[in-house]
């Protein structure tokens, strides 16, 4: 019988240990967090994170590899459609372990293992970069307008309306081209606050949108906001498969 590479085996055999880890990973992906013994949590963490790495790649071969361990197809679908895209910009560290009170009866050390739902540093940096670029473009547009107004002569006063309209059109076209935002949408703002009148969160990487009050809404970092579900779908976004009605 093959021996484990490190530490005592969970269960009575290698196959039993494999079944235990597969069942724990299934519960973790389905519920987001589970409570188990500290020993099982430490053994589950690298096992589960390897499966999440397969889900991030998202190829058919990766799905087949995951299905060798996770037999619940609904959980595998959630893993590839929601959990994998959520960690698309995070390199490892998808789970955390928090120790809790010992179990009553045998006093076994217990712990909670859960998926990390907070925004990653790369997301925060990208959002800050986009915000700074938007401010820079807006300031440049204002400088152009001021320069045009300063160089206007008495002979151009009669055509002031036409000049102003041309400048506004040019500035608006520059801003729209830079934002590249679909109709009915709003770019992210500092602090990940919701723009007024735009409650729908969108994820550009996975092309999924999330409605208020649904699963993963609070943990999702909005890369774009939509006013209505119709605006999101018109832009090519869709609900997570687990929330779509048959």
C-alpha cells in the first residue's frame, strides 16, 4: 500500500483519504466555507487550490481533470463559471484557515476553511490607474476648451455657437472613445462605491453580471456598473449559469 508523502493518512487507506478530500472540496466550493478538523483543513487547502487553478484555465482538459475528483457536475459548473473567474487576477492564496474552539467530546482542534472573497491588490491597482487616467483626460479636455476660448477674436464671436459646438463634440468623442463604455453603463469609481442609478455589477473577465441580493454580489468587485439587466445583456453580459432560469 503506498504511503502518504507527509504526515499521517486521513482515513484507513489511500482511497479513503482521496474520497474524504474530494467530499470536503465539494462542500467548500458549494458553500464557500466549511468547518472541519484542523488536520483536514490543512490537507484540504492545497488540494482545493489546485482545482481552482484548473478552473482559472477553463479548458476542456482542465474540466475533465477536475471531474476525476469532483463528481457533482453542478459544483464543477459553479467552480468554472464563478469561482475560477473570480480569482482570474489572483496568483494563489485562494483559501484561508481560521482556527476555532475545540470540538466537544474529543477536544479535537477545529478550524474554518473558506474561499477568499476580498478584492485583490491587482484589482485595486487597476481601478486606481483607470481613475487617474480618466481624471487626466478630463483635465486635458478642459485645457483644450480654455485654449480655444482664449484665442477667440472679435471676428469669431459671430461663430461662437458653431465653435463651441465643435469643441464639445470633439471633447465628448474623446471621452467616449476613452471610456469605451456601453449604453446604460457606468465606469467604476473610487472606493468601489455604487454609482447612483447603476445597481448591477459586471465582471469584464467572465462577462457575467450580478443582481443585488444574489450570490457573490457583495464579494464581487465591479469592473463596470449597469442601470438595468437589459443594459447588461445588451452589452454582452449574462447572469451566472447557476442563476439562469431554464
